[in-house]
């Protein structure tokens, strides 16, 4: 079946829905999502959205900009970071105007809490910049945006999974989608397409990410010759629930929680003397890894304790001289923990029989967030080479895009901010483009490439199961392209992933039917994950330095002379071609990064 | 240890009527029921169909009947339900395949209560002010993830699919008791209709089914009071 819309948005999380609200004001718009929109992964974000509102104490967008640049280990593009941090203030108020139920200060303003890497640039102390709604800020953003979409009669195609991007003579002209309910392939002819499909944590064994976070949009664009930028920079969040990977928000440490090793020592004091537990995520994850490697994991195991028991918090807050904004000594009560972190308590009780009010939480670093992705400019326009050539009609926003505002390491709260700022911007621009341009003809037999891929999965030899390949990939990527990396390990990962890609040709799905064939879509997603894993491992192997989330034991230092540049990885038939482009530096010259 | 799963299967492309199939999988006490379903799907029978995404009780995809009670498969552990587990789709909605039901009727009821913020006054440059107490007034009902566990556990809904149902009431409550919202009166009209709040008989199934521990029956009680008085206290 064929459809025609001026703007097609792929994905209905924070970025997709924000884009939809804006694109639909100026153009005929539809949103395609493989999940019901309210199931999107934005809903699992917890701690807050960053904006220098200054509700609780002095703060400035310039400070937010510098913190983000520093957090990115100077790989973020400074012009786009500045844009994001300036837009943060009006766009968070805009969310509030849409009804988002933020927590409040005693004066009735939006409440803010400290988060890792966000500081008062004059004192160097942590600043309250994360605007929050308990520990379910992402849930509130997703719900609020979806509610507004209902109010504005946005057209949705729920449970339509996009499997291909259509391009005619270098111009994007639509997508191919698989309707889960029927198995039918649909062609969506469009003037502009916005890809907002989220991330790909399912490349790794331990992850905070949803099963459906399989990076489809990046898989699709790679196969259509569009590069992926900075894929070696993947964030491991310090505090995932041991073995399960479920996220425990950095807000726990924002409220005063501390990480403790088997000697009950607050080890972050050693690694980051000023910011301590609120150093940026790459720094904390590495410190945890080193503690565990040196035998200071709890009971000799691969986890550490995250402790937010009021006695512990108050002891360290006193030691640090931490105060409330009014200057009085900082205190946290059991009631505060329950009011500010209800979902965290629920997760710990449900999955671990641990009550965070009276017991420490067992945590380990968990694969969490892609800094890299589809290269875009500040307007969300997709860039297809190292000269920043724009592909007309194609946009990307949110986690799947690389603007690049996160560089080598993202600060907490900047992902939700990225979604709303660049979701909005790409929606506005995609509609503008649609108004100024006509429809470009679709290619002949637009569903051909998709059909070939699905036929292969239906008719393979059956010697391999997609689930086995996925598990082997997740293991090798977690072991060797994780928090710490070496030449040999990454080489092994590249070889292994290539072997798995060969074996993927032998997959045959059990389900040969058409109604809700989730078997074939899961298998297809494994194909995407394998392409992404290959591109990630190859990009990482080539970068002989340590920067942000890319930490190499064999090259422990940052090397600005050689590596202050973005990687662009092109997926070719039997290899990955790497090219590079410069980082945009405006106000802040790279310097040593100390927390 | 071995865990026995008894799953209600139905594939309209092959089956005349739903039937149970049995599977044995290796499980640990702390495994989620979702993990067990994944084991079946990934290693025994790929045709088994169910929805899932976040796997920690936030996205609301995997509500189903587990040993006769509505639960999220990712939020109930083997140790909670034992080594013999019966799994069926949610009641009261059309089954499309295996554990997947047609969610459209559910979202239709959701949309009927104006589940969105309304305030047409020009917004201030900064935020609309709201006190901590005003914000707390509707906190509980902001937690809803629209999983449908409540509505599909409600006898009034089983009796009539036209009943708006607890999930939509929770959404109505979230806005009606928000001090910033201006459309409470319009929502109360909807709630007072034949298929509105008066079909709720305080059976508490919804409250027990809610994986987010929202006090749904209490919220509906507050809505009934508001409808009866014609105002919000």
C-alpha cells in the first residue's frame, strides 16, 4: 500500500513527538512507530532535563555550555552545544506550559537537583540544573508530548516498523514500513523524513536499554550509504542494577548518595577530588571498573554499593560541607528518599529484594547511551560526508542523531534536552523544506530491497538462530568494546562480529506467517545490531587515544594533535571505510579535563 | 530449576480456536516471567507472539494474565508465582495473536476523556506557578503507564466494552485535579455519562492489578465526588 505525506517522522519518543508537534503546524505530517508511542524508551529516563533556569540558585546557559563542552572531552561541536544550552531555558518552560508536572520549589517554581558534571563555573561546585519530576522525568515528558499530539490530532501509524529509507538521485523521498498487524509492506512517499528511532544499547550484554532499542534507523541509513559519526563513543552509565543493567538514576547521587567499595570506602574521592560521586559518567564508570579490577568489588564480585541511606548521605554531606540553597546544612530523610526516588525504590524492591532506604544497592556500569549516530547539523539536516554535504529532505534527531552535542561523553540530563531541542528544530525545518519543495519521484519497486531482506530471513538454511548470534555479539562487545578497551580485544570483537554477520545469512525464522510476526522483525533487528556493532568496533579500534567514553589501556591519554576530530564510518560490502572531519571549536580551547 | 509454562496460543492464520500449549524452561527464582517467554521464543518456538520493550515495568507493553491475575510479565518474578505458570492474554479485548490483544478500543476510551492539558490563557514568560501541595494533589495518577492491566481486570469492563474504564479515569483525574488545567468541567460531563464513573462498583480489582501501585479506586472515588458536587475540592 502506498501513502503520501509531506513530512514522515520515524519514531515516537521524545524527539519524534516534539518533531511531530512542530512539523504538523506547517505540513501534512504522519508519525510511524514500531511501538505504541507511550511505550517509547524516553519514558524510562529518570533524573531530569538540564536547563539553566536558576530556580534554586544562580545559573547561566553559558555555564551549561562550558560544562557540556568539558563533559564531551572537547569532541562536541561548540556551536551546536551553545545553541542547545540557550534553547534549554525556553523549551523547558514550553514543556511546563504543555502541562508537564515538574516537582516544585517552595515558591512554586520548577524544582532542580544537582547532576554529574553540571557546575557553577565560578565556584566549581555542583549546581542545581536538572529540572525533574520525581525520578520519572522521561515518563512525564513522553506522556505530556503524546497528550499534546492527541490534542492536536497528529496522525499516527502505530506498530509500523520502518525497514528502509527511499532515496532518488540523492534526495530522500520516503520510507518503507512493515505493518506488524498484517505483515504488509507500506511505502510512505514524503518530501521530508525525520529519523528519531533512539539508540542501540542491545548491542551490549548488560544494558539499561529496552529490548526494542536496536538502532534500526542507523542500520537503515548505513545500508543506504549514509555514514555514522563517532560510533566508538558509547556511554556506560555507572549505576545499573547488578546483572540486570536496569538504570538507577544519577539523581540518587544528586540527592547525596555515594558509591562505596568492599572496604566501605567512598572511592570517588580519590578519582575526582572535587566532584567526587558527581563527576561525569565516563569518569565514574572507569573508577568503578578499576576498583573492581583491583579486588574491591563487594564480596569479590563485579559490583559496588550505591548507598542513599539517610545516615550515609548525611555523614558525607556534613564532611563535604554541603548546604541547601539557603545556606543551612544539607539533610536527607527517609521520607525525602521515598518522595524523590519512588521508582528507584520500587525497582530495587521488585528485582533485588533490596530496600534503598535501609540497604545499599548493588550496581555495575551498564550500556546506556549512544553519543554517536547519524551525522546532522544544528537544524537536524543529515550530513552525508566529511564536507558536510546535506542530503535534501532527510533529518535526524534525538539519540540516533549525532549533532554533535555530546562529543565523547554525554552529561546526565542532556539527553532529554537534546530530544526536545533538536526534535523541535528538525520538525520546524522539515516542514519548511516540505513547503519549499515538491515531491520527488519514488524509485521503481520501492519495497524491493526490504522484500529481499525479509525473504532471506524466511528462506535461510536454518542452521543459525538469530538469538544465538545476538547473544554472542552482546558478550564480545561488552567484554572488549566496553568501559576499557585494548587493541587485541577490539580486534577480536571486529573479527567475531564479522563471523556473526556471515552466520546471519543462515538464519531462518520459525514464524512463516504474516500476522504479528515478531519473529521476523526481531531477526531483522539482529541484522541491524550486527552492522552497528561492526561499525562501532572498527571506529574504536582505529582511534588510538583515550577520550571520554572511549578509554584504551594501551593509549591512556587524549591526543588532541591527532584525534581532535569526528569519525565518519561508511558501511561497505566487506569492510568499514573511515573518514574524519574537524570539530567545531568556538570559545573553549581544549584543556585537561579534571573533576 | 525447571519451570512449566502453560500458554494460551491462538494464531488466526492456523488455528480455529485458542488452545493451551506447554513448555518447560530453565528458570531462576529471580527471573522475570518475561525472561521465560523470551526463552521460549528465542530457543523453542519463534512463533510465540507477545509485546515487550523496556523489561523493567515502565513502558507498559507486556501486561497479561499470569496465573489468573493481570501483571506485567517483566515485573513478576518466578519466585512470586511458582514453578507452574499459566499465561493468557488480557481479558475483555479482542485477541489478535497469542498474547497480543487489539489495544485500539483501550486507546479510544483514553482519548474520550480529553487526556491532555488545557489552559488557553496566554502562558507567562516563565513557568506557571504551582505550589508543592497543588502538585502533590494529582501526583499518584501521573504514574500511569497505560498498560491496561486495570481496565481489563474490571468486571464492569468485562460486562461492557463501552465502559470508559479505570485507566481512562486515572488520566481524567490527573488533569481534573491539576490546579493549572481549565477543562475539568468538560471532563466531568464525560465521566457522568452512562458508561462513566457510575459503572464503577468499588471492586478494587483495578487497584490490585496496577503495576504502578496507583490507588485507582480512590481516584475514581474522588472523581465521583467531583461529578456529584459539580466542583473540585
